[in-house]
């Protein structure tokens, strides 16, 4: 069924893993409304047992989970997992061995976080005449598989089991060839049609048209794509591409030319493969307003825009190549270079012509992850990079070879510290010669002494995806293997949060985040009770998709003439929403020739000089954003008349003093409240026409406060409490701006906030995992934060032991314990020299099983 080819995935993506494996039996459920109460797991019970199955039932005393995960180990000690919808409270786990004890762990998942486990031990029933029944069935039905015959012998009523029965699959994809039959549903279940693993595209339609955009909509009759790509050519014939998330079914393509025909091609991407295209032709609307013949256009030629790199996307993969596509939202590059590192860490580069927007990079290693960087070259300068991570495909021959590797590890290799099995994902990342070297020939056993186990190392942490409330992360482990990982970050209130991940995973999706928020993620690896790391990455969650369209497209407010001299006009304008890249002020001079003045996007005023006295001018203001022009807004101003010169009959006998150039002195913060700062300044000499105070709000948007020239103080309101602001003061004199002088002020903390929880308190202590020689503990701190923790217990000889844990941790693994032994663990928290607690929990270490894979031939336990 293709289960052994499926990669190990995050438990948050088990649903995708089921679809990829072709296991469509799990019912598709609509996500429930987010409950107000955080759910918790109750008790799990084994309610029935047959020779090849255990029936389980559990309670959820409070709240509701999104889904559950049942985990256990089969007879070969390989981990298995069964996903159960959140509205269910029971399941039957089949494909088990008769007369065998199983420890079943139940986890609940809610908003991307894992809770639990709660556990139960069950014993499958034994059956009589097993071997005779199997041999009899095998002789009577030569085409009957051994495992299928065994199941029929064990449970003749299997044919009447419900068809919605859930079949387990291996999360780590390390099933041996002998286990392939275990993944095949018993023939008692009616065969279902092949699931829609490969989605296909339906029809593409143009649903709306404006002078500069086309709106598209499409259908996906079957399956679901990872993402889409809309490709077309702009007015200059250059290819353009727009990436759309897989859950969308429509997009608006903007930045088009009026009254122009466009052919739109839609591609769907699924599992690294491209499907399509389907196409549609649309015509943009004609512009409604044309310039009046009596008022010819005053628009000056546009200044060429600086080119920008858009998004880089992996559009296809083969065993030795990756296909890439990118967009250039603005301008045009002379050429591009794609850079990456080969398997030996040496940088490689591929040069691409400036008219191209896609390339296929070849000579890569199969089954390997590559980080690709795209740079654009323009007039001798390099811009970028934009980056993406892609993984090459796998040769079928290597796939079969790695299955042999996964089944040929000897007990001696286990004893030497190697993992009991090599996961398919790990084996596929080896070169063919490395795979052969790690498989000793049965006729020529290795005579070399086993190497000591390598200390595991953390590689690179990468943000691979973002939604409004989650970030997807992926990481590498260049050497060794960790027992588990923890992902740590701070929520919007600055409180530390932790997500635990199993050691065989290499990716996770962290949920419950704030939309449009930047998070710094820290990854730690845990190995034999010690913490390694962190490696870190910064990710930004997507803007909310369900809110009204954000003000991406800025708009112009009002244009005003603020001052006039005989040769200049001072203009000021507002931008109620968004921010422009730059502005253009257009007018006609005294000869009727068009003139244009470019103004940076962060400015909100300009003085136009070189004008004629006592002349009326119509000023047009345009804003430019993302290569598109907005406006104009207009204002009419009249320059001042020239002052009369003194009469020649009464000449002035005094030489006129040149006016002093005014100077800005010192800017000072004179007062602060939770929502305002009071400022005062000096002007050592001269006189300004007006002042402006500029600062940035909490979202980084520039704000301006205007003050009259006769003032020397102002109170700036509408600020955030307890926040630092840098204030800049400018003086305006005869149309020119002088300054700035700057100062930093901090608004007062809110006076109505409750007293902070200075004294922290301990919550609940839980035993989360047990091995023959260790117990894993986890605890909560409902309020405040401790300086450090102390875990106390008594060893097998009754001697007290203590383990110190840093205050930012919420879990630890206590090792060096005795098998099958009960331990009472006491947790203390320390804060400001005072001890809080204890809270306690009792755990029992696992027992060694004689004959199990972890038992050496000499009768003593080998590495677990």
C-alpha cells in the first residue's frame, strides 16, 4: 500500500500522512468551533479483546479535542499509530498478535498542541489450534496470504466487522518486508475504490475585470492541491507567476494594462508534481476617464522603478533535479543567479537570463534536501536573496535497497549503540555506496570493533510554512539521534511556551499563534537527559484570511497649500490608509510646460520653488505603490505678489540686514502619561514658519504632528502605555525643512493594571514516559516564573537524590533508575531564595523483556 515509502511526519500532519499512504478510511471531519475551555484527557480503558485486536474507550471530562492519536508498539517493537476523530470516544486497534501484552498510549490534539498521554495495558486473547488452522487454510487456499489466513483463523467473525474500522500504519515508515501484509486490510473489509490521491484540476473562469485586474475562479473536482500557480505574460511579453495557497479557489491578478487580452494558465502542485495547466482568456476593462482636450495631461514621464524580487517556488522535483519558478513584482533584472550547496557543503551557482522566470537545477543527489537562494542582478548590483527549501525525488532502485537496509540490522549493531531499525527517511538520505557499506554481507561478517555512539548534533532550523495561527518548522540532525525535541517561543504577552516533539520527527507545526506576528523559535534536542542547542529561526504568521481585506493598497487623502511666497508654494497631504513607495507632484510652469517633482514615500509635504509671482497653479499629487499609480488629488494655489521696491525719491540710506537663518536648539521631554508625551524645544536665533514632530507608532507607521511657528511646546497623544518613542522635531522656514533634533521618551505604565503575579506557584506534575532505566516528567506553572526547580526522589538503596532544572524548563528525564521499580518524584520550585512545593507524582519504570530486541544474548539488557 505504499506505507513504507511514506516519510515520517509531524503528528500535526497525520491526516496528510494517511492521505499520502492511500488510507482513506479515516473519516474527514469538519473542524469544530474552538472551545472556550481547554480540553483534558480522562481515563482510558480496554473494553474488549480478541486474538488480533483490542477495543479501547476513553473519557474527556472537559472541552473537546480536534483529534486523538493511539500509539503502541507491535510484536517487532516498531511504533504504530492510529488517528481517531475528535468526536469519537472509542476505537478498535487490529492487526495484533494473540496472547500478547500491549501498552497503549492515548494523546489528544487541540489547536496544534499535544496533551497526554493517558495509558492502558491490554492483553489480546489466545486461540486454539492456531498452527493447524493456518496450515489447513494455506493448503486449501494456495492464494491466501499467511497473515490473512491467520486473521480468519483467529476471528471467523471478521467478515462482519464494520467497514469504518481504522487500520494502523507505521509513523516512522520502518516496516520490514514481512510487515507489508500487516498493512493490508483484512479481506473481510469490502474493497473501496482507489482514493483520490492525485487531485485534478477542473475549470478555470474569469469572474470579474477592471482596468488593471482580472479575477479568476477554479474548481478542483477531486483531491486537494498543496498550492497553485497562475502564469501569464505582461504587456511587455515577460512571464509572470502568482502563487496561491492550496485551500483557495480564486485569486485577483492586479497590475495589468487596461483593455488588454490575457491568457491565464493555472497549475496545481501536489507532492512536488505539477498538474495542468487549465487556461482561460480574459480582457481587462477600458479606462473610463480620458484626459479632457482642454486640459492636456500634465503627467511627466515616470522614473524607471527599481526591480524587486518576489517569491521563489519549487515547482517540480526528480531524483537529480529541482525545478524553480519566481516572480518579479516590479522592474526588470539583467540576469539571475541560483545558489545552493552540494552534499559536500561547497557552494554552487546557476546563471539565468533576465527574461526568464524559471529554471531546472540538475546534477543533484536523490532524496536530499536543498536550500535554494535566488539573486537578481541589476546594473551591476546584486539584490536578494529570496530562498526556498526543496527535496529531490528518490530512485526506485534506491527505495528497494533501503528496505533491505531497514531489515538487515543485526542485534550486534543494536548493542553497539545503533538504532534498532534504520528509518526509510534516514536510509534514503544516504548515497548508494553508503547504504551498501552499512549492510554487512551475511557471508563476510564485519570484524571491526563497533564505533562508539556519536554525540547528536542539531543542524539548521527552517520555517517552511505559515498560516494566520501557525508556523511550520523543519530541522536537520547532521549526526546522531535525539531522544526528543522541544520547541520554545514566547507568546504575545512574553510568556514562554513549549511544544514537545518525538526524537524521530524532523518537522512540526506550532499552532495557537497570533496572526501577522513575528516569533523567534528555539529548537532544543534532548539526549540521555541532557539538552543540546538551541538553534533558532524567526517566522511571521500570515495575516488573517477571514478578516476584511487589509489596507494593502494605500489611498490619498487631502492635498493642501500651506504657504506661498513670490516664487514657491508649500504643499501638505494626508495618507489615511497604507503607505506609498513615493509621490509625484505635477503642474505646468508659466510657459505651459509640464513639470514633475518626485517625493519619497515617508514624506507628507514638499515646497515647489522656481515659480512666478502672483500666478495661479493647479497642483496634482499622485501616489505610487507596487508599481501602480493612485490619484490624483488636486489643489490650487497662488504665489505671492512681489513686494514693491522703495520709491527712488526716498532711497533707503541703511544697508538692509540679511535675515538670520533660524536654528533649532534642544528638544526635551517635559512630561509623560500612559498615552502621551509632552515636548519642549528652543530656537536660539531666528524664527520658523512652523514645526513638525515625527515619530513611529507601535506598528512602525510614521506619524506627524504640526505645530505653529510661534509655539515652543506640544503634547503628543494617542500613544501606547509603557512604550519608548523616538521623537524628531523639524522646523520649516521659507519652504525649506531644517533639522531634525531628536529625543527619546517613555510613556508611563498604566495605573489601573493589577499587581503582577510576583510569587509563582506550581501546578501539576505528570509522568509522561517510562523506560526500564528512566522516567520523563512534565509540569505546569499556572502563574509567575521560578528561578529554578529541584526534583527529589530516592534510589533503589533508599538514598535521596536531587536533580536541578533551569527555571525556563517545564520537563526533565530522570535516568539511571532501576527497571520495574516504583518511584515517588517530588518537585520544588525556587523563587527569590524561597522554596515552593512540593507537588508529587508516582511513576513505574519499564521492565526488561527476555527475548525482546533489547535483550542481549548474555542475559543482560542491551541499549534500550
